[in-house]
């Protein structure tokens, strides 16, 4: 005797419903072939700060944009500023929690006829101070690296969104 698999029917219904809902709202894949966003892949040279945090930012951007070829058509410049401030202060004026706020001003320039895209991206994270100076320093370094990576993701997301808006 045949018994339908309810899970398969439910999965098919949900998949079809999701596809119908996305098509009704005007959803279009941002990175489909032939779009300007896709043209950025392996065509962007990066100018980011040197050092540990610049490396984290570069690594994230390259994971999204790809490594540039021999003659990249675009140049993405980005700076990186980190500000560390106390968040939780005890009665004896000891800081037990810190907030790191990172800011990056960036700009994408390209070949003649390409309108530059500029923006400012911000990210934030926090870490706790411990009794161990080494552990506190390591927590700070990890937090700064997280913010640099987050800024890379935010820059990439803004680039894709701006290029999508231009194609309209």
C-alpha cells in the first residue's frame, strides 16, 4: 500500500510558496551573470591599511570580491579607525567591559564612465576585562579583528546594494 511522505509534501509546498513569494516581491539575484556586481569579481584592487587589522579587512573583502587579476579595472580604498571605550565601570573605578567601535571610509573607483561609489561603514563589538592582563589583551585583539571583518562584510554589502540600485 502506498503512503505519501508528509515531510516531502510539506517541503515541496514550502519551497514552492517561498519561490512564489519572492517572485511576487520583485526579488532578483544581485550576483547573477552579466550584472555589474558580478563584473567586480577578481577585478578590484584593494588599498587598505597595513598591519593585522588591515589584513583582516583585506581577507574579508578578497573572500567576497576575489583576488584581482593582472590589470584590475577597479580600485577600492578603505581606511580603518578603531576606538576603544569603557562600558562597565565598577564602584572602585575599574573598567570591566570595553566597547570597540570601528569605522571605515571607503571608495570604489573604476574605468572611465564609472560613477565612483563612496561610503562610511561602522561596526561594534565588546569584550570583558579579566584579572589576567594577557587574556584581556587577547580579547581586545580578537574583538578588533571581528570588527575589521564585519566592516569588510558591510562594505561589500553596500557595494552590491549600490550597484543593484543603479541597474534598477
